[in-house]
C-alpha cells in the first residue's frame, strides 16, 4: 500500500484505482472468503488494473538469457534468502511474506 500511495502522489491513475480495489477487497473478505460466483468478477477487475498499470508505467527491462530466450527484470530488491525458523519461533510481522489470493 505504501508503494501505491507513492505512485498516487506522483499522479498515477492506475495506482489510485488499485488502492481503492484492494481496500474494497479487504472489506469484502473481512468476514470470510469471497463467494465463488464473485471471484471471477474480482479477478477480471484485478487483471484489468494490472493491464492499466503495465500501460502507464515504464516498459520492463528485457534481457537475453544464455540460452537465447528473453527475460524481464523483476525490478525488485533482492535480499538474502530467509532461513527456516526453529519450531515455536515466529518472525517479526515486518518480515512475513503474503499474497493476495482472489
């Protein structure tokens, strides 16, 4: 959400729409998962917002792999791999990985 807020501050229309979408998705799933009948609509809206973001943002960096195929830069910060924690030890909330599943 912080990165979307930064994009919104720069005037990004898709980031504003994605921010609103994620807040609606959060509200819709607070009491339980989405109904199967609604999941297709939510997924279609998400994919449309991603498409808008791809059109609005700079194109991805393309490079050639050793086998001759092309690849795209992820443009992410790469840190050290996370080590498994001993049983009973939890990671701080800031290091937890999560994803949005629709």
